[in-house]
C-alpha cells in the first residue's frame, strides 16, 4: 500500500515565484520526513528534512512544513530558480534503521 | 568525500538473461540499501543491509533477485532470470551510523539503468 502520496505529478512555476509541493501520508508511526531532488540520469540527492517533533524547518530558499494532525507536509521553494527544475520526492521513515518510503514524485518546471 | 559508486550505469538484456549490479557505499557507512525505481514511481526498497547482515528483504522477489554484502562493504544485486517488468533504475544508497543528525539521511548513487527487452 502507498503510505506516502504526492498527488501532483507536475508543477509549473515562474522564476522568482514560490513553488509549493505537497505530500500526504497515512502511517502515524512515521517519525522523520525528508525531501529529495532528482535530476534526469542522476540519483536522488538529499534536500531538507524534518523531525516529527517539529512543524517547520528552513534551509536557505527551502522550507518544509509538517502538519501532523493532517498527516501532511509541504516543501516551499522561494524564490524558484531555473536550476530547481527537477523531480522532488517526499520520503518518510518508520524506524531507526532508516528505511524510507517514497512518494511517486512531483516534476517541477521553473520557467524564465 | 567520495559518493556512492555504482556500476554498470546502463545495461540492456533480453528477458530470461541474468544481470548483476555492483555498489560501493560511502566509506564508513554501515547501512546499505538497494532500491528499485520504475519510471513514474518513487524508489521502492528491495533490501537493506547492516554491515554484512540483512535487516529487511521483505520486498525482494527472492525467486529471481538476490543480493549479498559479504565483507560488509560493497554489495552486489543479481537478477536471474530477468523479466520485462524488471526494467527500472536500481539505486544503491548508504547511511552513516547513529540515529541523529546525518544518521537520518540516506545518500544515493547515480543508479544502474536496466532495460529488459
């Protein structure tokens, strides 16, 4: 069963504007959430993460928000840049062994 | 620091043939993962090693897939015989020790792209 869901397969945003990527999950045992970015023909690279005890984490242009009651997290990219065009995966961890479950990804295209 | 190394990058085989992928994790990383990513989907865990022991292989199709990490460093994933639906990117990843900080992050290799025809 798909415990991590990214319901928007694609997102187009203008350069300089905000990109908002959404992720929903069903397993209340998830204790750590991560966002990965993937360029074509490359492996996913870690972007930003958040522990379940927090509701916000910020790193430069990237901010992740966690709403545990709604089982929802989002990634905000401000301002969006052409180099941000990639597939973004939401992932969640259920245990200390670090096994991650991934969403299907959202393709972001930033237009000039 | 060198990243996760994988080879070969690309492989095309006919169905029912066999293929093997190799992975060398980041130095010192005790945990190693093999993920399968089918086009349009997120990565799915196939197997997880802690040193040379298997932690989780519940989603590994054991009738055709096998993996080993004999010395607790590099690892090999084998598919025999391959099916058309095995066409995917096979991602190796590793994680540092510890439960906090960087220990929460998994680092991926560039992947091995398999096409079964």
